[in-house]
C-alpha cells in the first residue's frame, strides 16, 4: 500500500541560534510538538540526521532521506549560526491522519502562533505526494514538489491538504467533521 510523504518548509524571522525569547520559545515547543506528532495514528517516520549531526541541517548525514536542500526562494543563512528555517520530511499512512495531527493538539496551538515565528513569504509551506510502500522520500523530492506548487496547480505528484489526491490520482476532499476523506470522483 502506498505511503504519503509530507514536506514542510518555513522561513523563520530570526536564526535558530538566536537566543531571543521568541526564537527560544519556538525551539523549546518544537521538541514537544514532534514527540506528540510521532505518537499520532497514521504517523510512520520522519527524517532525522545521524547521531552526531543532531541540530545540524546543511551538511548533516540524513541517510536514506538524502542530501539536505531547501527551496530556491530561501535566501537566509546556511550555517548553524545563521540558519533561519524550520522544515520537516515525514511519512504517513494517509492524508486524514496527517490532517488530524497538524490541526489538533499542541501542533494546532503552535500553528496559531506561526506568524509570531515565521515570515509570510507568499510561497507554499507544505506538499504531499504518494510513495511506494517501503520507499523513503528525499529532501530533494520535497523541494522539487514544493517548487512545483509555487508555479503549478496541485496534482497527484504534488498536492496540499485542501487539494489532495488518492494514491490512484483521484481528487479527494477532507471534511473537518468527518472521519474519512471523501473522493469526488474526478481523476487526474
């Protein structure tokens, strides 16, 4: 059964290494948010750098997740002292569990504060795509699909929560009050 890859990307208002209260607050809540999300039904895995590279993004060993890269519009630092971004790459069983994890609990609380921490860039901040069971998506895959969304409409190979697709390529709608995705029957 195919698995769902999710890549997220945001540009922070200040570098992660900044010791200001606002940056420290974002960094402190991040660990707890990731712990909560990793316990959500439908969550499978997320990219993490190998042992000694924790806390590093550029130049870290990401194993099967590939070389770390960022969208072309990211124009801030790339060293541990200047990096001003937050990004994730994860695997899920389906869109519905990812939706529930993002829009409930502690992540929802953090999401409500996103403009305290993140710049409003006008660029997409997440993208989904289906991968074969057992396949590991790469950072390059996520960046390419997010950049596609910048210039193109959602499609089965690059889509969002609001314009999502089944593994077979049919569009589907998420209803907040429902427990399942509802296919609309249009195929792409």
